[in-house]
């Protein structure tokens, strides 16, 4: 028989797999089967990865303070290796590990990707209301950004309800047909991430909030002193990794296409070495604020970023 403590620990792993970085809800039975009966074996499904110079456009839906917007925009700017943080480990170093996926793809020549901060669009009047659907309205908002060589990121404030938010996901990524550009219609990639601060921080902002299920350990201090936004960074980072390596559902992933494990979602709840259910790992701690982090960004900011699956070693790789 399985002890109640073991059940609790296992449930916590399943919870993180379900919520963090998911592009669709995945049944607990499937996750249980995948994680206990076989190792994680990533497959390349011969589809395109995002390549070249890509702008990340931010669509802010609802009320966000300027300081909150700066947390996200500085994170995006920190991804570029052309302006790396002098302090290590850095956000740029974390992102550089994505290059391994490009080396393993079947491209005729080695390709790469370069991300930069694009336009920021503010919708503080809740033009579509405060209750949105991922399938239609999030795509409608994402379409406001540029649709060529871009990833459009929709960020919803804590008072906006999204179908499936908290119950099955903290964010999602996908693609949609773009408008005709130079006489041709193509697809553009988009991401949605919600601010869970008042709705479900135990699911979508762990380890900066007490988890609802599983092992109960004290929450960590958020590096930017904002549980909701620091949680959004974790989910946004993971979804960015999934977007560039599996933008159209036929790139790198494991499991069913409808609910894939991707570059970050394959390593739920892992942020540093020694991580286990209920423990994020051995992280860096700011001597002044006591905040936990694992990556330095621009403008002196610090972030907690998820482990990424290393396809060359079939292990979860962390910065610290």
C-alpha cells in the first residue's frame, strides 16, 4: 500500500505538471503513466522552430502599475545576449540553452533565434470585458500585436477571469492565422499569461505562495516583491521556451500533441539543484531582501526561472 505521505508528495508533482506552463489541460492519469512508466524522451516532429529576429510584443489587458510592466519588459530585454547582465547567472545565459534544440533540429543549416522587446499595447479599459475565453478573445487581443516575425504576449490583470485559469492552467501558447502580409497569409505565435495574485497564487505563483496541495513549506520571498508578477515571469519564461521550440504543434515535445510536455513543462517545480516536490531547489538569496532567485537581469532585477529540459542529456538543466 502507498502511504498517505507518499500520496501527498506524488499529488504535488502532478499538480505542478498540470498547472505550470501548460498549453492544455492534461489528465492526471496520463501524467501518472508518463512519469512512472517511462523516462522523458523528447521527440522532434519535423516542424519549424521560430528562427531569426523575433520581436516580443506585450499586450497589457487590465490594470498594471508601471513598476509591474517594467518587471516584464526588463525580463524580455534581458533575454538578448547582445546586452547580457554583467552578473551571473543571467537571464541571457538561461535563454542561450535553448540553442541546443536548434542544433538537434533537421534544418539544412544551423539556425538560431534572437529575441527583442517590441511594442507594448495598453488596454486598461477592459475592451472585451473581464471574463474572456482563451480560444477566441485571447487570440483577438494577441492579434493587436505585429504578426510578422513576432510573438504576441497577452498579459491579463488579477481581476480578469479566463476560462480554465487556475482550474487547469496558468497560461498557454498557440498560433493563429495572421492577416495578409505582402499578399500571403501565415501564422503568428502568441502567449497568454494571467496574474494569479488574487485568484490562485498557490497554483500559479508557487514557490512565492503556499501551495494548495502537497507538501507545505514556507513560501519564498519574491525577487521583485510582487508575488503575482514574479509568478507571471515563471510562467511566461516557460511558455516562451515552449513557443520557440514548438510554435505550431509539430516541433519538440513529448506526449500527446493536444497536451504536450515541452522544454519547460517537462521539468515542473524545478528551479535549482536538489529540487523535489515542495522544494524549489538550492537557490540564490539576496542578502538585503531575503528574496530567492536564480537569474540576474538588466536594471539590477532578479528573477526565478524554470529549469529547461536538455535534449542532449535528457535531464532538467538549472542555472544554479
